[in-house]
C-alpha cells in the first residue's frame, strides 16, 4: 500500500493517480509521465480527456470495425443487460447464443459450421489447439500432438498462443512453453517484396518448409498447423500469392489440421467476412474475436468444420463431449452486441465497401513512400504498415515517438510495433478521412525524421 495515495474521486476524465494500473503491452513509465488519455468515442474519432478529437487509425485495437458508439449496438447491449444479464453456458442455453452461432456459421466458408465461444483472441487460439489435440485423441490417434506455428506469428498471450507464436519478445521471458512445437519460416523478405500492394509475388515456396517439418517429425505426430492468413501484430505481412493454398495442400496430403487465426482478419478487414474467402482456401478451423462485435464486449470463438464437431458427438448422450469452456462463453451481452454488429456490417455493406475502397487506400498510403526513413510500406484490405529506419542503438524508439506524437500533436491514433507503424482504421472511414489520415501520417513521419 502506498500511504500517500489520494482518495479516488469519481471523475472519469481526470484520474488522480496513474500508479496502480499496471498497463498491458505498454511502456508504463513513459505513459505515466506523458499519458495518452481517451475519454469518449463516436464513429471515426476518439475524444481525449482535454477535449481534443483523435482520428482512430487503429479501429481501437483492430476491433472497432463498425466505428465507435454505434446507436444500434449500444442499445442492443443496454436492452440485453436489462433483459438477461447472464446465463451459464454450461448445460444451459439462451437464444442469442444459438442465433449468433448460426449467423457466424453462415458467414464462414465451406462446411465450417459449428461455433465454440470464448472471450478473447488468446482464448480462441487455446481453444482451437485443444480441439485439435482432442480431435485426434478421440479418434485413437493420441500420438498426433505436435503443433506447428510460424516465426513472427501472433496468437495472443496464453501459453498455447505464445508457444505457436513467433514473436521473440512475447516468448523469451516465459520459460519452456508448450513442448512439441515447431515453426514455419516467416514470409517477409524486403529485398523481394518492398512496397508491394497486396499479396507479394515472392514467397509461396516458403510453405514447402512444412514438408521438411513433416519429414523431420513424421505426420503421425503432428496435430495441426496454425497461421494468421495475414500476419498482423508483427507488422502486417500479407501472404505471398499461392502460399496459403500450398499450406492447405500439404496439410491435406498428410492429414494435418489447418487453423487460420482470423482474430484480426475476420469480419471484413480484408474485404471479405473471413480472409479464407479472399484467398479461396478452406481451413479446418477459424479463430475469431475483435470484429465480431466491433470490440464492444469481450468475445472470441472458434469455427470448426462439420467433421470435427461430428467426431465428438459420440458415446453416451449424457456425457460432456468436450471438457472445455469459459464462464463467460457466449455471454448474453457479447452475443447481443455481436448480432447488432453483424446487422450493421450487412446493412451498410461494410465488407464489400472495404473491398471497393482498397485500391484507393493503397494508393493513398503509398504516397508516403519517399518520406525520410521509410523503408517499406505494405498495404492490404484496410490495413497498412510502414517500416521506419531505426534510430541507432534504440530499436523501436522512432516508431514509439511517432505513435506518441501522432496522438499528442497530430490528433491521430496509430500503433507502433518495433519500428513499424500499423494503421487499420474502422471500415466506415470516408474518402475525406482517408486523406486526413494520410496527411496526419505524413506530418507524423516528418516530425520524427
Ligand atoms: C492474430 C491474433 N490472434 C490472437 C490475438 C489475441 O487476441 P486477444 O488480445 O483478444 O487475446 C490477436 C490480438 O491482436 C491477434 O492479432
């Protein structure tokens, strides 16, 4: 206990002590010296606690795809809280859980038609990995336990996710992680791919490394391969043309489940409900979170192919088929928010619109190409990443400064990861707001030159 801490007041806008909140994935000391505080949000803009308007260049954290404070979603949550605040999902159900599962299954490709709910992207990955292991186990192939991820992959922060993930800082502090995990090589090569719009031509052959991993471990020991169709958190790496199809072919050839982590690509980010559709590749499971209810209430989930679900539906009917679930799986507030969000996506054709404005978005962002310190720009869907040259001996500082200045001086929220800036606005962004965003990016990059 700190003795001198002032008694907290009820003001939402002005906290009187920043010390107690140990903030996630945040440089806590720098933040607490110079806080970036938001107090409200509507459509494309945040409002700071001192009343400034901040253009949302990140859709929150890749999640507020419908924009902020949407009346339809707000009132659905309010109504649901009054009608049914909570109901257990273990052995009991409620209508909106079933309605939402059906709506999501309708959006998913192929025969991915069963939905398991959880509360975050990290949980969705752990859930998918556990389903994969259990799937082989119940079919008498319990030796198929190996999991294959990819270098630079991000699958959240649970032990499953960081084990199959490939971002070094997210792994190296946390011990030995899950045993029996291997990694494909990442797909980025600046010399071959710099300033590509969309999927790079170079790199499909990197999927063939799965053949090497299979030769090393034997397919009889491998349960699943998990990749983000477009790697996001590592700094946006669109898949090379043909890469995902190749992965699918190899997985099918050897009887290995293919999981797409669509926590950020799901719900329209690349102009289709799921990236699987954009790339014409049907995985065995898709994980989702974030955009499912536009970030309003925590929710995630896994969509599984019919054959996977059916494999579990055996044995005495009173026995639980999968020993897995969360207290807040299919929370009524999250379901109500998601149903209202899916209506907004459908009624405003936001996925189709994303596809339509993609070329304009790409052209606009590529105008930043010749600014000082810009080493590469990658764009796809409504996503862009800008690699900046590192300040000598201070990796990550230039992009951190850019993120800070963007907020404090230029009225825009962007993300920095290493020395890459990531920009992923809500799908409701207008043409004028694309221009505003690119103009602010230009000023920001110049201000850290
Ligand atoms: C691809 C991917 N998977 C999983 C996650 C983890 O999601 P959460 O932070 O909701 O646990 C993220 C978060 O950004 C993500 O981008």
